[in-house]
C-alpha cells in the first residue's frame, strides 16, 4: 500500500474511550471533564476551504480577516449509493459528519432521511460555532435546533430515528479545540513527530460482539453503558471526547469518517502512514487507497464492502 512508514517510526498516543485502552492521552468525555463512478474518487471538493462569513469572524481570524486554518478535503460515496457523509468548514473551524445508514425495513419514525439529518445538523453547527461557547454546547444547541427542524411529523422518541457521528476542530487564539462523538476520529501530528489519535470507540465495545443485533443497538444508543451519537438527545454532546492543543505543537490534523479508518482497522495501515499520505499526496489519494484495499482484500468480517469515505487535512496558519 502507498504511504510507507518511516525507518524510525514515531510513537503515537491514543486518546480513546474504551474499556481497556492500550495507551493513554489527554482527551476525556466532556461530562467527566452526482456521485463518482464505482471504484473512483470524487475530487471536486478537494480545494482549500473558503472563508465563510460569520457574525463574529474576527475572533478566530487574523487582523486582516484571513483564515487561520487551511483545509484540504475529499469525500466520496460508496459505489452505487448516495453519500451520507457531510463536511462543513469556515475560516477557523471544520466539522465532519457521518450519517448512520438505516437498516432495511426499519421504521425510523421520521419523514426525513439520513442525508437530511447530516445537512441540517451541519448547518446548525455552522450557525453556532463562532459563539464563545465550548464545543459541547455548540453541538448540544445544534442538536436542539435540528430536533425543532424535524417538525410535528417525526417521532423523536423512536430509537431508530436518524443519527450521525461528528468531529469538530476549531481554532481559538493560540489553541486548537476538538470534539469527537462516535466513530469519526481525528489524528493530531505534533511537532516532535508523535501522533495523538482521538477515537471514540465505545460503539466497538458493546456486549456480544459483531455483528450487533438491532435490538441491542436500540437499547444502548445514547445510554451510559452504551454509545453516544448526535440524534435526538442533546445531552449526548456532553459525552463527546474533547480537548485542546497548542497551535505551536501542531503540524497537521487529520479528520476521518469510518469509511477511511478501515485502512487502519482492517488493512494494516498505521496512523503515521495515513497522515504521511495526507501530507504527501492529499485526501483524494487516501480515498483511492481505501477503494483499492476494499477491492483487493474485502472486509475481514461481515460488513459492507464499501462505505462512504471522507478525509480532511487541517493545517494551522501562523497569525503574524
């Protein structure tokens, strides 16, 4: 596979919420602290982010109003499907969402599909992220707003109501804040070459092992002994993994949906290799590597052969 590991591989620090993490980090749950052709990658979104005007842009931009984060991103749907990933970005922030595909023949109690949910939630985050709030409050308020947008025709207590994962990165002065809820991790490359992976892997540690029964997912969604997603429970935001790192210690941040992290989880790529690919060849090349691995090796267990895939490479821009 592309993206070779350095001869002297740097250690990486994993900040994850799991029953028995093998390594530790600083992240904690906040409450306790047209589609492309099959086999191809849609590169139309692979552009530096454009400054999005907000009501208080000056707080997180330079004196000249220039962006203080540079973002390259790419996204592609699973071959033959509609893309349920979503990405929205501004001059100093980015949010990556991954809609949970509804099982067949399941009544979600909602007149909207998952794509509506991720778009609506993303826009609600964008409308609030320039407020001087913690990211947990930004997300909680955005979930509230999305619930109101559903209208009277949706049953918001239905356990199969549409849901999504979300990861947010926001620069505030000389720090970069982050939030991760469910399985859309981020990977921070530090100036010393080490990598911190912030991964909320509670969904991977439900009782009984994969494949999970639908009844189990229903009973443990947004529950203390289960897993947390963005759906119809605003308090789920308080269970996200959150943290902050000095800008001076960051050389880049990778953001991913789980359609990309299968490179690590299934196909043996290291996080250092993933970030090397983002640095050297860009997000579209990383997505191409995903599709090549899927076609060459297939899934190691019963699972979708292909999934929607989104990757972003975020670089802090020095403010002088």
